C-alpha cells in the first residue's frame, strides 16, 4: 500500500504559507515595512508563478519547491528588516490606509488598475484578448454580432470583439475612472460610434432583455459577494438572446490563489497606489503591474469547475466547453500533459 508523502499535500503547502503569514503579520506596517513586505511577496508570487506556469520538467514535487521558495522569502524579508532603522515616520501616511468593505474596495481598486493604460499599452492588451478568442475558435461567433460586457473595465474585450467582426458593443462598469478612460481610448481608436460605455450596477445593468448575441464577463464575478453570483449570472442570461454565446472567466481553486490570498491579508492596509508607485520605479510593464496590484489587493472567490458549471446551469445556460487562456502564465490544467498539473493549478483559470 503506497503511503502519501505529507510534503506532497495541499495541507503541507498551506502550513508553509501560514508560517510566513504569521511572521509578516507580527511586524507592524510602516512605510518601510510595507515596502519590505510588498517586495518579498512579489518575489514569492512571481517565482512560484514562473515554475508552475512555464512548461518544464520539475525535478521535485511543486510543494517541495514551494518550501524552498518560502524559506528564501523568509530570509529576504529578514534581510530587508535588518536595515529598517533607516526609516523615519514621515511617510507612513503615504503608504498606508484602511481598506473599506469588499465591494467598495474593489470599486476603488479598479480605478487604480484599469484607468492607467496608454494607447500603445491598450493596443497590446487588445491583441492579447483578440488572440485568446481566436485560439478558442470563437472569432466567427462575433461576426455581425451585438456584444455586451458586464464589468468592461477600459473596454479592451469590446475592442477585441469589434476587431473580430462584431457590429456593435456595449459595456458597463461600476467605476467612473474606468469608464472615462475607456471612452478616451475608444475615441482615440475611432470606435466611439460602435462602442458605448456606461457606469452601472452589474446586478442591474439596465440593458434590455435578449439584447446581445454575445455576452462577456471576464474576471469580474469572482470579486462579488458569493450570494450575488446567481444574481449576476441571471443578469447575463437575461441580456443574452436565445442561442447566443457567453464568455465567462472566474478564478479556480489553485495554490497560487491561496498564496495571493495570504498576500492580501498581509498587505491589508497598504494602499494600491503605493504599490503602483513602487512597481513604476522598478520599471514593471503595465500588464504585469495590473496583475500584481490586483493579486496583492483584491479578494477572490475561488471555485471548482464543477461549482461553476452548476451555477451556470442554475442560471439557464447550457452547452459548456472549457476554454484555454493560451499564454504561458495562464493556468490551463485541463490542457496540460504535466503530471503535476493538478498540484500546480488545481482547477486553474476557469474559462467557459
């Protein structure tokens, strides 16, 4: 009878993260320690992402490699703390600020993340989104269509939809700055007559019944309260024409998500603006900066693929198919031949 190696269990990985969380939370947040924690957690998250997401043959189980990374993160953090005596208290207020309730926190966070793209950065982002639709053989589904996106951010998915042949696109978001910046980008691309954006509640968008041939919700509903998910999916179903298509992406239950959850807890009163300033000085690209600021601040609901399918069925949707992210850092375990895929990714990024 084969014995289970404890170091290969999720419980072991969780225990490793708990030890780091306990140590970092024992150090009060100031301007300097916020810097030390942020940089240490970026090291941990990016290093773990790299070896689970880039295809390679791992010599050891992923959780054994996590153990080594956590040890290095502990050591790096202690090295930074060793010179914390250089700090005065003059800039504490610039780094710290209590974060509000869940929905308000996310509304404020998206203004920091999605209202900063330059036109060139935005065009690159559109290319990523368009390619993702293409590799999943969805390009022809957009031809001549009316597209609606709930939680559109800066309208990047809607621009990609038009480039694939959509006739008209509509998007709503709960952030003033996101909508304003999205309108500016859309205008610069000469698409203001075909993309219409507005501020609205995702649970009560105000769009007519059966309006859209294609509805999109991409990386939004996992930031809602759990009790609001059925309402949000029902809103998508109400807007969609019978026989239409729905692109849906939410976070799975991966260990990477658990690492980011720990990071959010540790950095609970560190302002996202502090992080964007720090990453700007580090010359971090806009795409990666958005990913990091989101991961270190946002609260996620983590679901299994089975749970998501049940939620969709309850809302009235049928004919589900798992979609691929297609990029090196997308968690696509169902498309992987890696023997450690489940340990690395859990249910991964759930795109349907």
